[in-house]
């Protein structure tokens, strides 16, 4: 970023700030600067980087420095704005003031050498980056009034252009951003937000790969990655650098190392190397194939356009990776204007609102205040929403299969004439009044596991990644279950009321259809509210009772509606209150069929659980289970039972608050045992 400044005496200066990779090519002595920067970088990478940022910023160390001793990192050099108009400075000038004896070495003539100045500056820059500080270079130059007016004309034409405006603006900027004098470097501490390392650790346990895209130097990025636990102490770190040789050979060597197996692998690549990868389709294909195999990727010195391109490329290649059937998803999270393109390019964009402003939050799909809120958003609410959506879909199709199968069976006894088993008005409001709340409550309020359990055991997040909540086999299973229960419903009603009991023949089609309809409504609500809903809140139970009582109130309403105009086989005056509603056989058949369906459901769950425990549950076919292995919803059922234990429930709450509780407990137990031993 550059600004043009006009001083009171009329001089015009261009001041530029940016990353070293952006400033170096724009310096007067760019070749010397690049050479010194490369030498300094090689020296810094040969040393082991500091992996604990917090130890580098202890206040006790800062307080030891004398107040009259200037910090070398902010040592002041004279700049050319102090010269008379029209004179320009090509070498640094120091203030002419008395220098303490112990700082006399600063007057070394070697410091006036540009080559030596570059070497010292870049050494300090790399030292700062190794400490985890975010660095910037500053450069400056003076231009004449004629140069400024000529450039100003080009700039005005570019900013008002109706075609290729952005490209023309960049070209106009490049015209003036050349031949700078190096002014100096700055380094600031950008502390991680609270809970960032713990959040990333939990996301990793949830089988989520973490990529860090940043504009910082490589050393800074690696140090931050260690602090944020993207890199572990035992991680294998691979650095791809185009200046170190052929990228093809580097990628081949990386593939060979990954094939031998690695506990945790991290690849580091800079923006210059990434630009070279993007130019070659073959190299790009190999690169992204390898990157999808590693655990984490750190992309440093990346521009906003490169961040967006990287996200969009990964997004398009995920579904092609090894012919995977499950489509991978990308989530981008950022807090600054540089992250806008990246957030827009991902499947899900999350913006952090804070000191960087609200730009990212405004373009994102979701906005959060701190990074640590991401773990609850994904691991808790993400899983809950997946479970709710999956159950809503399954139960909606199941209840339709179960309810309409009896009327299909009834066609055998009507000569397939199309006569409806159910009364038309009731059939119209079946999905609206009597079976809507059971699936709506499931889709809004269901919580299969508590938030504390999901945070304490992030591995449970793979339930959605593996499509265990909704897949073709599970859908087919529920449709088969609906068909079986529909057959049980029809033949139970027919055997108990339509065939065995002679008196029922006088009640006609309306009594038989109402009985089947009642079994359908009551069983759908009973099964979904009582058997399938885990989180039984007040709203859920109130909905169950409202629907159940509402059905019988509806039958009374139909009696009143048909009282004045009885016509047709379904419109019978006072049929429910005085006719079949007063028949004990009708009510006995209703409860017997409901009992059979409930018994069938309980037996089915018991058999399934026994098969799971015995390791004989092979559904779906690819899910060959072994004794003790977690398969499908057995994971969920197991944790639901564990949550019923007060001691385990309290333990899960503690783990959700702090994942290090177990280590602390072991440490405390060790101390207690040592005290007892004494």
C-alpha cells in the first residue's frame, strides 16, 4: 500500500509499506536486497524456530532494559525529508548527537554501507518473524512536480475508466512504486485469541483438516501454527520453495515420504511458489493431489486472490479425489478485508467481527465474535442441525408409507375400485393438523446428544461426515419398516374389527376407516414423540398431547358437522359419540393394534442391539462390524446411555470446559499418591 504526501515546502514523497516480498522488487538496489534477504532467510531456517510464542513476550524481560537505552528494533535513521528542497538522500544519515560510550559501535562506518544495512535489516526481520511477530517493510522516495503531474494524469484516467478499471489502476500504481529507498522495518505482536489452540485441536479430532492461509512471512506463519496447534511438536514439516529447485522433484519426494506413513504431516508453501504451481496444469494436479493427503497446509505470503483461488480449487477437486462418493466441503473463516474473496469462494463462509471491522462478517454466511465459538458452532449446532434434517426427512417419508399402505391393502376387498378407506375431510388435514408437529418438533428441537458430550468427544462429529444419519440404505430400511408396520396396522384392524366381530359389519366403511386412521395418527405421534425423540422438552410433550387429544376432538367435530346433512358412506350422524365410539370392540382393537406395533418396535430395537454387541450387525453391507467396534447409531445409543450416569455426565461437562482435565487429574493423583507414600 502506498500513499503520496505533499510537504508544506512543496516536496512530493511516495511512502510505501508492505511485506518484504512486495517491497524488495521495488527498491533501488533490489538485487542486493534480494541477495541479502535470501542469505538471512537461509540462516534463520537453519535454526530451530521457537515453538512457544508466549515465552517470547514475558514482561519481566522487557522491564530489564534501561530507559535511556534505545531499542535496536526501533533505532532511528535520518530520512531525506530533512534535506533542502530538491536534494535526495541515497544513504542513511544518523542524528548528530552525543552517543553514550557503550553505544559507540553504532557509529561504525560499515552501517553507512547499503549492503550492510540490508543485511542487518533483514536479519532483524527474520529474527522478529521467528519470534512470531508480524513484520512490515517501509520504503520511500521523492519525486519532482513534473513526475507527479504526469503520473496524476494517468491515475485519474485509470480511476475513471469504464473498462478494465482495476487493471489500469494497478498499472498506474506500478508506474510510481519503483526505485524506493529502504526506510526500515516494523514488527508487532498479534496475539492469538483466547481458545484458538483448543478449538483447532478439537476440530482436528473431529476429522477436519485445517489449512492456514496468511500474508505473513514463512517464519511467522510456522511459529503461529505451532502456537495454534496446527503443527504438533512431532509433526513432519515439509517446505515447498521454488527457489530451492524443481517443484516436480520436491512433490515426488513428498509423495514418497507420505507413502511411508506419518503421524502428522504439514506442508508449508509461499505465494511465489503457489503462483508457479498455478501456471502449470500438470504441476497443479499433482500438487493438489498431494495436499489432500497431508494433515495441514500453511500458505504464507498469499495475496487475497491466491487465497480465493486456493479455496475454489480445493472445493472443485474434493469430489474428484480418489473417486470419493461423499462430497467434501470447505469452510473459510477470516476477520479482515483480505479474507473477503476467500470467504465468498468457500462452501460455507464465516466472518469474525472485531478489531478488524465488519467487512468479513457482512459477506459471510455466518458471523461470530471470536474464533473459539467455531467449535460449538460446528461440533454442537452443526451436528444437531444435521441430525434434525436427517430425521425430518426419514420420518416424513416413513409416516406416509405407513399411513397409506392400509388403504392400498384395502383395495383388494373393493375390487381395486379406488374407494378410499379414509374420510376425505380428515385425509385433507392429516399432514397439517395431526402429523406435522411430530416432524416439525424433531426438525427444530431434537438433540440426540448433549452439548457437553459433543464438545468433550469431538470424534462424534464424523457421524455426519460419514452420512450415517441419512443414506440410501438407511432410507430403504425406514421405508421397509413403514411398509411392515402398515401391513400390521391393516390386518390387525381388519382381523380385530372387520372380520372377527359380526357386529362391526353394521358400522360400515366409516367405522373401519376411522379405526385405521386413528391407529395411524396415534402410532405416528407415539413412535416419533416417545420412541425416536431423545430431547423431550416441554414443547415436545405438549405437542404430543395436543395432537393426541386433538384427533378425538376432530372426530367429535365431524359428528357435529355431519349431524345436519348425513350423506355418503362417511357422513354418519353421531357415529363416534353414539355408534362405533361406544363399541368396546372398536376401542379394544385400537389399543391391541397399538400394543402390537409398540411390541414390534421394542423387539426390533432389542434384536438390533444384541446383534451389534455380538458383532453380527452387517448393515449396511460395507459396514462389517467386529466385536466392540462402533457402527452407525450404536455410537449414539452408547453415549446416550453413558449420559444417564451422573458421574460420567459430570465428567463430560468438565472435559467440555477444559480438554486438559484428564491430564490435570492424573497429575493431582500422582501428587496425592506421593504424599501418601511419604
